[in-house]
C-alpha cells in the first residue's frame, strides 16, 4: 500500500446560508473502495463535491497527496449534463482527447459497447448513468468519486455499475461511492464512512466495523449506528429539556435537501 493516502480532509466544515451541512470532518481516503452512506441530508453529496473540488470548504483543508497523472480526479455527479446530438462514443472521444483513454474500452467496461453509436438523448436514464461512470474513469484517474452511481438503474445495471467502479480500485487508486444500495456496499466496499447529522458517525474498514458492532452486514451496521445516535440524541434532549429532532429537521440537509431522515434512494446534488 502507498505510504500516504490518496486524499485527505482535515477539519472540513461546509455551510450553506450559515447552516453547517458538514461539520469538522477529518478523513483519509486510501486506495480501494470507500462507500459513503447515511440518511438523506447527512452530507454525502457535499462530501464528494468537497473531495473533488466542485465545492470549496468553508473552513478546513482538502488535499490530494496521492492523486497524480494527467487526470488525477474523476467525478460522477448525480446529474450528468451530457450534450445532446452526439453519440455515446463521440461523447467519450471528446473527453479522451483531453485526458487520454480509449472510448471503446470505457464503453465496454460499463456494458455499453452495443450502444456506442446511439445518441445521448436516445439513451435511457440508466444508460446515461453508465455513460457518466465511463466518462468519470476515462484517463485512469487516481481518485474516482461517484455520487449514487446505482440510482435509477435496474438490478442488473446496479450490479454492473458498482462492479465497474470497484474494478477501478487498486493499490494506487481510490474509488469513493455514495450510495443507498447497502447490498452493493456489502459486496464491493473495502471501507465505509457513515455520515450522521453532518458528522462522521463511524468510519473504517468494513470488516472491522461489522465486528465492532456485532452485525453481519452493512444494513445491520446502519441500523445499529443510527439507532444508537437517535437514542443518544433523545437522552440529550431530555436532559436539556428541548426537542431532539428540531435541529435535524431544520439543519440536517445536504445543500438544501430537507427530505425526512429515511433510508431511500435519492438525495440532493449539493
């Protein structure tokens, strides 16, 4: 393994309208697959945007000591703005001229080899998502950040998307994936970061976290950690005489996402 992480976040806080979405986050991103999970509004998308430089931290520092090469960082946002009128192959060829790589190989990797000549606007939502993954990994970036890569995909495509992402990870390359697909996290993640109320509830190697919490899978880990957090919050509310959920209802959002704290697919892009 390399002596230093691919990327680090040091005491990073990000606020929107004065409200902290992420508060004092410190993480080291090592080679392999890191899955970022958590309730809606917990800051998953904001964390990925900070990691790739799409959003600047309000305070703290993001560094990439191990991200190198012509295209050190690849990023898949929740909404990929591909330009209509071009085929999938032409779209990737445009990016390949900038960062290198083989468009046909990238299409093959995500299972779109047969759709290379189809125009972007004719692709299904799931196929556009796969094309976004192909674009993100084009040029062999050392850090790949994928925001909900399995969102909107059928079961077969979900597995294909995660597998394609996981296959990018090696002793030098870090793949960071935010996801609600906890079964796929079980199958492909090396490490897990669980965000809760704008902070890191737990983080570390998946096997160690499962052992520490005496659970069998990521769903069990999610329940164990969030239940413990809710219990702690309720106890603190009783002691202080306040409403333990009032703050989360107002402030636990990811760039304006005020959806309930439930475990469903679909979160704010910011």
